C-alpha cells in the first residue's frame, strides 16, 4: 500500500473506492467548481485545487463526511478506481489495499467540555437551517452560536418577506430548543448574492458592499427590516441573540444596534461580528458596547492577507500557519482583556488539526463550528493540557515562518496508530 499525504479539512475515516463524480458513492475525487453537484453524502471527498476558506468548501461540511484537499500533482498520483482508506484528521489516503478498519465517529459530549487539566471550553454550532439546529443539539453543542440567515430564503428568487422569516425563524428556534440561539442578520457576500438584490459595480469583490453595509440600501434594506419585523412578531415566544455582520468601526455597530433596539418590543442581545482588522483592533472598545463579540475568522483572514477566500488560485495566501495570523489574534486577545473568554471564534481555523492548542493558549474559549465537528472537537479538547497550550501559543507567536508554526502544531497534536 502507498501512503499519500494530503491536507486535512474535515475529520473522520472511510474505506471505499476512489471515484469520479457520477461513478458511485465511494470516496469522490473532484474539483471545487463541481461541489454543488454533490447532492447526497458519499463515503468521503478529496477536493483538488480547493480554496479551503471559501463558502463552497464550508458548505461541504454539511454532508458530514471526511474531506481532504490536494494539489493537482498529488491528485494525479492517487489510485483512481481502487479501494483506499482515508483519514480526514491526519490528511492521509492509503491504498490501494485490503479492507481497513474505519473508526466510528466519537460520541457526542454529554456534559461540559473540558481540557485534560480541567479548563472549560464551550462548543457552539454554526447552522443554516432548522435541520442543522436539530443536529447541533443531537451532537452535543451547548448553543447555536451563529445562524446564517442568508440561507433562510424562499425557494423562488424573490425578496423574502416578514412572513417568510417568521416561519423560518420559528422553525429553527423550535428545533434548537432548549439551546440558546444567535441569529446573524442577512450577510450577503459576492458568492452568495441572490438575483433579487441586483448588481452594482460597487457591490463587487470581497471588500465591496456586503454585510451591514447593505442594510441602508435598496432591496437589502427591505429584507433587513423584514427580519426585524419577524423578530418583533416572535418576541413573545423567543428571545434569540442577534449578530450584526461585517462591521468596520464601533460607531457603525452602535448605529445598527440602536436601529435594532428601536424596532423590537423588548430588548434582545445584540452582538458584533468582527470580520475586519479595523474593528478587531477596537475590541477593547467593542466589548463595552456589544452584548457579544464573534470573530468571523474566514473573512478576517481574507482581509488580513488581502486574498479573496473564494479564489482557489489565492488559497496559499490564507495560510493557517502564518505566524502573523497568531500575532494578530494575540493582540485581539490582549485588547479583550478579561472578556477574551467570551469572544466566540467562528470559521475554518479552529477545526484544522493542531490549531486548537494555540487558540486556547491565546485565551479563547468559545468556538462555533459545524455540527458534524462537535464530537471531534470535544475529543481534541479533552486531550489538551492548558499549560501546554499556553506554551504552544507563545512559541507560535514567536515563530519566524509558517514552516516553524506547522512543525510546532504538528508536535502538539496527539498521535494515534495508523493502519498496518
């Protein structure tokens, strides 16, 4: 058997034939541009030439299967049509060969998630549907940390109305009960722009009109107020937290926070989604203004590295091992001071193997991930010692280059025996 080292994306194991899309339900080898054609979960997926932080790759997590990524040269050497064993946690694909044991998914946590030395960690879920909320509850999440309300749209490409959101919000909140739920207001970006929004030159690109920047303009403003109207209608039954997306300054947050408060019959928690470096550097001010703070790491990395996260050609710039990224997050943690333990981290970074000790060592304790990942994340947390995590974070921030960070995080990750 030949061992191929690929890049981990989603954990889990599988043993099945390596196939092209349309050839069966084995382990699929495909490119990112056809991901939307995968309509039911295969045994596993290998994506060639992926942009890991892209919206398309993040939605892939909803399939609940192990996922690896590979460059074209590596993919060309894989044994297509042959049975292979894959491990999404370690980035391994082994084969061709005989049947190998497939480890079952870890059991969902049934109580508080703790490090090996007793530090509390909160695992929340990011979802886009009532089904996702129900799955989060079943997988042991402590809260729904972020609901992507931009996916709660009518099937027809028409602007959603208040009644649409009344039905969608109620279904999701009921499915999540008794978990706390935080709804993020409409967050339209360049790759998830509905037809009814139209197109203007100023809207193009990752640094254009998106998130809260659209709330005062055209159809997006109507949809924002439809969401507010639905929340007001449901106020007697539900009290979700709220998040304002893609903000740049504390003043911008205060403006939209006050708009929200004015529209609702009773107070709800209103938080800020920190996705720009400008707002991240104001975390000390923001924690005094917002009821909650969430770092949207995918967009934050996109801005920090000046690279569109949806373009595979730029994927190498959004390096999760860049020491500058951890130095930046260290500064954010310092600005949060005593509040860092309640700052929620969303996005790809916490799910990648080896990164969790560094993030815990920086002081972060709350992570919102796809429901599929919760049991795996809980297992990782249980194997980490906080004293070691602090040391890892210190070394990562002092590292001179990404290769050093990669080696440090690999050394910090617990090892398990491989198939013979």
